[in-house]
C-alpha cells in the first residue's frame, strides 16, 4: 500500500488556479447570493481548498441595483457607522444606499461573510461589483455562473 497517495494536498500561492467568474445579481436574494459569492471568493467550492490560502476566484457582480430583499428589509434594514466623535453614530437605510451607491449593498453583504482578518481583506479585493451590465473586465474573459445551479 502506497502511503504517499493519502497525503493531504495543501495549496499555496503558486499552485492555486484562479479564474474569473461573472455573476448576474438581477432578481437574486441578497443574502443567498452573497453567501455563494463569498464561497467562490474563499475557494470552498474547489477540491484543493486550503483555509489559510487565497485559493478562491475573482468574482464580478453585475446588476447590483436589481437585487431582492425579503420581508420588510427594504424598510427596516439599516447600516450603522460611527464617526469617532461623541454622538457620531450614523444610520443609513437600504433604500438610501440603493439610491446613492447600490454596489455597496452587495459589497457589505459579501464582506460580512468573509473572515475578519488579513486573508479576508485580501479576498475582498478579488470582488468587483458594478451597477448595470457593463464592466471593465471583459479582457479577463469571465465565465458566467448561474447561481441557481451553484451549490
């Protein structure tokens, strides 16, 4: 019996196969889409997943302004931030953010599902979110992913 065939393969920066993936957010539920995108960014859908290495793909999300939210989230969901000054807590509703910067809704949802460390920050740089169908990464020839079939 060959014991070398049972060794665990650990990916590193040189052996990782990174691809470019294109996701259309039109009609998708925000949280379900964000969890699948975070899984793609992390590389958990690949057989050579290694937790401490950036082995995920580069993901382009288009039509960020056409996402869906379930329930009363369009009215109730708020994003909080703090200026650093006393009394400096600011709240922004989803409707306000959709009117000003719709791509930030998707970015915030995905970022919250990534690790909260240096690796998570590195993975977040592999995400590009665009309003509308036009994006400036056509040269990468991204592969279109259907989220309904993605597990």
